[in-house]
């Protein structure tokens, strides 16, 4: 069992999380990548972002503009899994996250963001909960990993995903977390200096 091939969606009043890639807005994601609060990346050409999306398992976070039956989104309804699909025209993309890996034994969670004007509404934690639900359905999962540099985010990942900080030390004491910066890292470093 791996991450689902068919899109999954979750709804709460006024908002939607979906793994349906056809709903994602490349201009919205690239705009968010240009914001200072999203310090770890920068916009990329649309074709490159499309390749990134095509090779990832993605979560879109949306404000519902109109419901699937065309009514106003202010109708209070309990959170539920959607029965009817939304179309991109019904939604405003306000967040994003993606998973990379083999989607069966290894999953790396990255690029989670919620636009600043929607932070504090619980939707960032909700998208993490949606990921946790899917990870719980993966019986062969060996590692789910992510990287964060914010204490608040670390605490949310511990609470919502059951993650722990991996200590890196002497290899004689066990595995060490390793990494290598790519050529694109320099451009990201420069973004923070502008």
C-alpha cells in the first residue's frame, strides 16, 4: 500500500484540502514562493514547477469560493470527505504541501505553506492532519521525514505526525542525517540577503 493514486479531499466550512493535482494553481504557488515568509525556496519557471508537481504527491489548500452545487460557501456544514468534486474556478489556492519519495516505504514532506492572511485559522495544522491520515494507511512505510527550522512547526509535527527530531552525531552511535546543497541553493541564500 502506498499513497493513493486517486485524489482524496477533505472539507471543512469554507475550506478544502485536496490531492487532486488538476486543482493546483501554478501562478498561485509561484507567487507564494516569492514571499519572504517562504524563505526556503523561490519561484521557478512554470514548466519546472509543473515537473516538480508531476513528480510529487501534492496537497492543495483552498478557500471555497462556491460549493460544488453553485451555492455560496458560507453555508455551515460539518467537515466531511467530499462526494462531489470541486473545479478550480470554485476555489482560491491559499496553501500547498508536497511529498516526495517512493510513496510506499519513504516519504519526505516539504514545501508546506499557508498564505499569511490565512494563518492562525488552523488550516496549516489541518493539512498536516490530512497527511497523517494518509501516512497511517501505509503499512510498509519505513521513514517519513521533513526538515524545519521553526520551533512552532517542529512542535506541530511532533504533535500531529508523531515525528521526532533526529539527533545527528557519531556514526558509531547509529545512523546520521546527511545532506548536500545543490547548485540552486545559492539563489535561495541570495533571496534572504536582498
